[in-house]
C-alpha cells in the first residue's frame, strides 16, 4: 500500500486542525440555530431532517479534521487501563436501532466477559466510529455488520466486518492516502478519506496494527490488533461515549451513512 511521506503527514497534521478550528464555532452556531428552528416548526418534516443530517455530517468532518494532528503525534500514546467489553457493548447499543433503520443487521460477537488493556479512550473511540461509518456506508440494505471483540495470544482484536461492496485490489493499493488524491475519494458526501488513516495511526499509537481484509463484492473486515499491556493509569469502569452537545453520538458519527429519515424524530437522540 502506498504511504505518505513525512512532509505530507506534517501538512495534514498542521493544516486540517487549523481549518477545523475555524469552522467549529460557525458550525456550532448553525447547529444551535437549526435545533431552535426545528423545535418551532416540528421535527417530522423532511426538510428538518435533511438540515439536521447536514449539520451532523459537517460536525463529523470537522472532528476528523481535528484528529489529523494525531498523524504526527509521538508514539506511543499515553494509555489508561480499561475494560474493552463494555466499550464494545455500548457501541453496539448506540448503533443497533440505526442499523435496523438502514436495513442492516448489526451483530455483536464478544468472546470475553472481561478484557482489560491500556488504551487511549478518545482515540480508540474515534477509530471505531470511523470503521463503523465505513461499514454502514458501503453495505447495502439487507446486509450485515458485525462488531467483534476477541483475545488472540497477547492481542486484543477489535474488528468491524461487513458484507458490503468490498474494496478492489486497485484501491487497496492506495486506501490509506486517498485524502491527497481527489480522483480516489468516495462520492460526496462520503468525507475526506481520513477515517482509515486515522484508525491506522490510532492502532500504531497503541503499539498495534490495523489489519484490513477485503474482497470486491464480498465485504471488508477492519481489525484493530492491540497488544495486551498495562497502561499508565487504571480506569476500568467509567462513562463511555460521553459526548457533549445533547445528541446521540451515533447520529453524528454515522450521518454519512444513514437515510435522512433517521433524523426525523427528535426522540432518536
């Protein structure tokens, strides 16, 4: 697979967070104004759903742009011990209803009752959301997405599998650097192509790897293979996916992949 050179990574890590910072305040204002308008006019209008979905898509893009600084962050990350089981369970709970709404079957396969290791929680969550977004995005209705957690030797394996369109052998050669090649980006509004690059860096920052298996027309499996090792602190149980902003994280993180009707009902948040 092709790789970024150091100058390209430096450019992304410096430029994109700065652009994100300049966009965040007007986007927050736009989101608040949209919520106020929707509250006055009702949330059962398609126009209201499209407005909310567009806001979330922009916010998600800004969040990934903000994360670009991690691309040149020193390795290893500062890690805290945490149990991966409730993390994966909570992720499944957030996404199961939205998968059904999208016509997908979402499964959770957890082969451990307790599996603790050192993680950077914020970065790991971001990587998992990006992998889930890709799985939802490229799996047709009737397909299946599987979240899986298992232990293999001295590794914790966190994977997202789908039965979607898969990745061609040609695209696999450049799957991690599409954000610098506009001809390789997914059709709009499918983001900047940063998701897999960030997920790979997150895996490496944990001392692990991102493993990607895919066959065109048969689906994709992305696995974060993280070494089982102690972190610098012990935080085995704490609130998971505690996002500020008053809305479901899944609505924002999967906004590229969901049908607009997912944003019709305010109760979905």
